[in-house]
C-alpha cells in the first residue's frame, strides 16, 4: 500500500467452533489479510509459522499457503475451511480488537481513526466457548484497546465469564516482522510456548 493512500479496513467475523481453549487477538487485518479475506494472510506475517513451530501439530504454514494459492478459484472456501479446521483441532479462536479503521498502512501506528469491537462481541466468544481460560494479545496496542473495550465493565467481567481469578489475558510477542527488529526468532518462539500451557 502506498504511504499516501488511505484504506478503510474492517475486522473479520470471529473464528471458533465452541471448543476453543484460548482466544488469540490482534488489532485488525493487514492489507494482506484484507486482500485474502482471512486473518494473518499477509505473506510477511509470521503468525502461522510461529503457530506451527510452537504447537508442532498441524502445518499451518502449508495450509495458509494453499489457501492463498487457491484464492479467487472455486476451491477457495475449501482451503479456507482447512485452515479453520486446523484451528478447531488445536482449540484456538481468533478475533481482533478493532472493528473498523481508516489507515495509510498495515502497522498499528498508521491507523488514522478507528472504532473498537464491542465488549459484547468478545463476551459472546467466551460464552460460546466456555473452555477458554486465557486471551492472548499480540501487542501493546491490542492490550491497550482490550482495556479500553472493558473500561466501563472492568477486566473482572472477563474473569467472571471465564470463571478464573487470575489475569484473563497474556501479552505475547507480535508475529509482525517488525518484532524481529528487537527480538530474535528464538526469543519469540520461547515466548509463544505459554500457549501450550492452556492447550494441553
């Protein structure tokens, strides 16, 4: 995307099947995600790579590549469903904190104006997936906005729904390529190991 071109972006519907154990939240789909109509589909984002190497169950990288390769074909939905099924097998739900925004690039600091998703939308995910015991936010921006969303109700509302008395969210290192400017891939993968604590 050109630095001078303004783009309007919207979040995708949450992905879950009712059996999720963790909810992973980002800010809003990047330009690559918007292009392919699904979460973390920018070719430079490392989300699927880190998930593959952390869980060592499904090859999420191959599934994401297959989906991108078949986008705009009759098999598009089939390959998107394959990605979703792998998430379901691993008890992972996906959603974003931002509902809509105007921006000049995919980085969080390039958002010009925005509207957050509602607390009700996040609460519905948790209510539909009673086994979720932790929300993973992948940047300071996501953490900040999650707190904004629950400013009136309080974060303890999340604890009530999740039936826990500890902090309902954990910030993990971002899968964005910019994170590798300050952290090695080894550090990022070590940080992501905490996911397994809630998936086992």
